[in-house]
């Protein structure tokens, strides 16, 4: 299935980063699906992970660069 993520600013509710336009295919053998955060991004965010269009996990993250 397809996997993608969104990084949402907890203060404004705006999407800071999203891979929805470049969804990754899940490899049954495993493997990394890391992503880079734009330089200068700081604050509190929600990281939402979607599989086949369904939210499967969300977590609060704090970024200090």
C-alpha cells in the first residue's frame, strides 16, 4: 500500500511538510522511510502517518534545530 506523512504546526494548524504528493510504496521486506525537515523549522508539531489514505498514527514532536 501507499504510505505518506504530514507535519502539522500545532500552533497554526498549517501543514509544514507533507509527502502526500510523492507517496511511498511499502516494501514488505522493510526499509527506511525517513524524511528531511526544512532548515529553520522549529516548534511543536503533530506528525501524522497515513497508510492507504487512512491515518494510522499521530504523535507530538518538538523540533529544535
